[in-house]
C-alpha cells in the first residue's frame, strides 16, 4: 500500500500548461502502476492516463487528452507526473492519482486501483 499526495493544480488560461505531481510514500512504489483520473462537478470520475511499473515503458491515454498530456514517473523520487499542455476549459476538474501493485497490467478504470490521493483542483479559464 502507498499513500499518495497530488500537487501542482491551479488556475490557468486556455492554451496554458500545468504539471501535476503525485508523491508516494510507503513501500515499493516502483512495483505500482500509476493512473491519473479527473472528476468534474456532477460527472463521473474519468480515466486520463496510466503508466506501468518500474521503468514506465508502457502508457495509456484517454482519447480526450492524447497528444496534449504526458504521464511519466521518477522512481528515485517516488513521484509520478502528469504534464498537461494545450489546456481547455473542459479540462477543469479535480485530478486524482491512483496506484496498484501490478506485474504487467496498467488499469484504465477507477475500480482497478487500490490507493488514491486526495486530489488537486485544475481550473482552466476561457
């Protein structure tokens, strides 16, 4: 089990960029696949991106963010990142990171993950 804390959210104009961080504490962060999700008011939690354990050689993205967002990880820092470029007002939401110990798979559903952070607010103005 890992404890996750997100930071890096804020208010940005459309077209701008933000980088979210997900800092993990606990054991064996390298063994965890990590995912990013977001939830806008009155909407369900939505998958954004995921990265595999260890070297993060495999990634997955939602179509809505493909080409604009990049997920990465720095295991030496026990941290995962979500670089967000070309932000749009529709990207406004609370962003969450999640983790699960996994040998091979990376999950694209909220139910697949075991551990969650508290979320960080991203607001994109038009």
